[in-house]
C-alpha cells in the first residue's frame, strides 16, 4: 500500500505542476491519479477489516493447544492468544522508529523489514522479539528474544541452497545452549520444532479458516512454552506462512 500512496502523491504533484506551469489539464491524468487513490483506500479497508478480525478473535481448542488469528501483518494492532478456551495474552508488531514503518511499506515486498514483536501474557510474563539489523540488505535476519527484560534466546532465519533444494523453510533458535529448528515444507501449512532429532512442538494453519493458527508443545518443555509460542509467531511473520 505504501507504494500506491507514493505513486498517488507523485502523480498528484506532477499533475498540479503541469497545470500551474503549462496551464494544461487532462482528464486521463486525473483518472490515473484517482485510480491510485481508489487502490489505496481499497487495500486500507481490507487491512483494517483483517486487523479487526485478529483483534476480535475468539476460538476454542483442546486445553493444551495454543491458538490465535493472524490475518494482518503490517499494522500494530493487538492479536489475541488462547490456550484451549482461556485467553493467555496478546501480541503485536511494533516499529521502534516512525520512519521504519514508512520505509517498510514502500521498499519491502511483504512488509518484513523492521520486524519486531511484543507479547504480554496473562501471568505477567513479557516477551519482546527485537530485530538485530546491522545492514539494510542481508541474506538472513537475526532477532534477540527478551523475556522480562533479559535476552534469553536468539533466532535467525536459515535461507540456504540446501533448504531451497529441499523446499524447506527453516529458522534456528538458540535457548539455554540448545539449538532448536523451526521448519516447514514450502506450500505446507505445518511447522515442526525439532531438538536433538526429536520433534518437541508442532504448529498448524487451518485449511478452512486460513488465518487461524494452532500450536501444541509436548510435555517436558513447559519451561520454554511461552518462548516457543513467541518464536512460532515470529516464524510465521518472517516466512509469510
């Protein structure tokens, strides 16, 4: 949408200058400018509707299954997190600096630049996922995962030829000296979390309700449960799942 806004502004300025300097006005130009504006308003309406669906989501699952609704990914509205029928918290995207939102909307194809997430859980636990950006353009992205003010994990995307050849999307997360792999075959709405050759959690996207996501953590990993949920959300944002 940011690019359409840019085209609309540039076209409007160009049309105004043409009229002021040359005294010429063409209805065809006005039609083009109006088309840009109509496109912006249409996309804005769709995104706001998606954000409303995220914010008002209520659902039910088995008591050990986390679930949420993630339709809109650019705006900073809150989305709900549930486990079973119990609301467990909320999360939202944020931009540390206002100009980052503008740059992201214009230059990023899928709104993936300056990706930062914040989670507020019902038990008082807070988790922030902070992007570590040293270069504007790079192959892999890295984030610090901060829990209650302390960095407890590091996540990074794993774009490689090996994963491309296997049609696999993968993110590496390091927690307490352990290396976890979040991975999903491309075009498949399932995410697996692996540790030491064992699958410890699994997430799925509903086929009927496209933007509804579920996530189940195996027994024995309750200590990491909220971090795993946050990392699962990050994985879906980063890979546009």
